[in-house]
C-alpha cells in the first residue's frame, strides 16, 4: 500500500498539473508580483485523465491489486486515445503526445508481468509504481501539448518528480543512486 505521504505527493503532482497556473496567480497576488507571464496550461484530456484517475485508483482499489492495475491500464488507454483523436496545438506536439501516451500504455500492459510476479506475491513497493506510472506519462504528454514555455516547464518538472519516484519505488541503493 502506498503510504499517506506518497498518496499526498501524487495528489500534489496531479493538483499542480491541473491548477498550477491558478496557484501561481494567487501567489503573485499575495507577494505583489506584477506582470506575471501567461503560464496558463492547456489541460488536454490526454493529461487530465491520468492526473485525476491515478490517485483515485490508488485510493479506491487499495485492497484489490488486479482492479487497480486494470484501472491504470484503462487510464493509459484512454489517455492514448485522447492524444490520438483530439487536436493538438502543433503537429509535432501531437506526434510526441501520441508517442508518449502509446509508450505509457505499452509500459502499463507490460508491467502486469514485469512488476507483479504472481509466484512472489505483490511487492511492498508495487502500489507506488502503479500510482506514479500514469502521472509520469501524463506529464510527458503535457510537455508535448504545452502552448507556452511556462506550462511546458511545469509539466517537465512534474514529470521529473514523478519519474524519480517511479525509478526509486523499490528503495534499493541502486535505484536511489
């Protein structure tokens, strides 16, 4: 089971991806910063689906590994279809978003066997993997579908944080180095 801290971190990543610009405007108003550039994110469905679905799947399917994993695969499939079928700001951004979400879908499907080995039982760190996998690929799609430099930077930083947790989820010294 993911700890409360990891659930809060995942929810924070999703919250920052969805409401990052509003938080920045609020902070600028408090500090009196003027002339804040437009960092308003485009929030395409390919990004929104995993951002909202991954923390929900971690909470609602805490006791059922199979349902959680199937839900994450369904989230990644929906994200891929959204990236494939919905318009993007640029053709190159569309190509990269489809590529990122497609690789995310393939990774989720492959992870059924790779991460969960039925003979060993579920690893203690497995829920973290399934929680941060869709957040990583959603942030990559957000980077590709960004309409300005500020939102691209925000999505890139969210991807960096989520992918670090994804790599270090087993908490071995090799993963942490």
